[in-house]
């Protein structure tokens, strides 16, 4: 058997992972079509370049039904990871398996609110460290780099060069990491609102028909406004850290 190259290995793994994400979505749709489960999809698979997993809420009437679907999903995950493992053993390449975060909850509520909001990471950097971060990103040859991120980092670097951002001062550097998906409902038993983060797939166990609707609650007033940022881009954002905050 001809030994495959590292590039060929990457392509084979890339395609197999994509197929797995698509097949997991097909499993969920199959149970919906058979009227065994209800399905609310936040995001279909293969939508984003880097995170290609489906984001969904599945409604079933029993824990046994949830476990049966989860077992089928895990079978697809195991089959994919076995393929990648065997391929990595044959080629000597590093294995990167796929995994899904799946949770199960019981609910008596018939009305579920859904929300999607941008997720960001935040670090505190001096202007000098921010310059190093820009140079490192722009110098990277990572083939899946987002061109909009390149543009953001280039503009931030120009602001440092033009001394709009001072190398000696401290700044909050925020980077967009994707989106946060949540569902919430009121629990009459404890008389409180329950909020659940949809990591990948959430199973809700209910013997009633559940209605999903978008959460239209007003945003908090203390959220940082766009005007407070020195740089407000598409993928990253910079604002000055005042001395009183230190």
C-alpha cells in the first residue's frame, strides 16, 4: 500500500469529520421525521469554517428515547475516530478526534426561550504586547485564517504605529470566539428561571408539546457601548484600561 502524504492525510480526515457532523445532523432529522423527537436547530453543521458541529435542542418524551438517539450519535463519533486513529497509525500523523458535548434535562415547561449572542474572550495587554500579538497573527501561515481577522490585526498594528494606541498603556483586548447559544424557561417547582447553555446538543425530556420562541428581553444597560472602544472591528476589539480599573 502506498504511504499517503501528510497533506493527503489532512484531506481524508477533513472530509471524514465533515461527513460525521453531517451524519449526526441526519440522525436528528431522522428521529424528527419519524415523529419520535422534536427539533429546534440553532445552527446547521458545516456552517462555520472551524466549528462545524450542529447546535440543536432535541425534545423527546422519555430518557430512554434520548439515550437511544445519543447512542446512535456516539456510534457515528466512535466510527469516525476509529477511522482517524487507524489512518494516523498508518501514516504517523497526529490524531485529532471529534467530540460532542451533549446534555439532558427534564422540563415541565411548555414554553422555551432561545437566545444567540456573540461570545468573546478578553485579556489585558500593554500596547507593546498588543503589537507583538498583531505581528504574530499576521506572520502566521495557518491555512484556515479568517481574512477579516487579518484586516483587524493590520488596522490595530497601524494604530499602534500611529501612536493612537500607546505601547506603554494597558488595554482590554477582546476577540470574537463565536456565538453563545442558550435556552431558558420558568420552573414553577422552584419558582425560578432556568438557563441552559447549548454546548452542542441538548435533549429536553417532556411529555408535552414544547413551543420555542426567541428571547426578546431588553439588553442590560451596563453592557459596554461601541463608542467606548478605541478599535471596534469584525473579529477583535480594543479599549483603554483606565487607571481606576487597575
